[in-house]
C-alpha cells in the first residue's frame, strides 16, 4: 500500500478562482531528493451541481508501476501545491535515478508530466 508523501496546501488565497484545470511542470527538475508540483482545479469543469471533485496525484516509474500517492482526496476549486520527497519511500521501494511520471486526475480531467530524479 502506498503511503502519503506530500504536503498539500493552498498556494495563495484569492477571491478569483482558476478558469482552467492545470498541472504544472515540477520544480526543480531534475530534482534530488525533493520537488514541488503545482496544480489548479477550476469550478467551470466540475460536474453539474458539484462544488468539489475527487483529486488524485500519483507518481509512476517508466514501467508504469505506482511509486507514490501524493494526493487522494476531495478538493474544492483553487490552486494547490504538493511536495514529493523520494527519501520518504520505504527501503524496498527506493527510487533510482531516471525518468518518472506524475499524473493528476480530477473528475474527467487527466494530465501527465515527466520529471527526472538525479542522484
């Protein structure tokens, strides 16, 4: 079972909500051992009558194996940030240098980005 490996917080409190779903490129990239991933959830794309959506943000290796779950919860529209630290993984799941993918799913919205771990 994957543990949680991230802190998720509001980036900034604004009265204006995002107009689009988006998943940004992680920073820094390449990273070692920690990187930050920003994303936003827009109210316009939520299912009719809904004020929130179930969000997952997961990290996968190049073979498609899930490495970590960063977010797995219901979120309201807004801007968010998740931090991934490769050192927090169990010894049996130690990450090696290479390419990894992170996938954001929020309702019907899905986006994938690539990141590089350099040791």
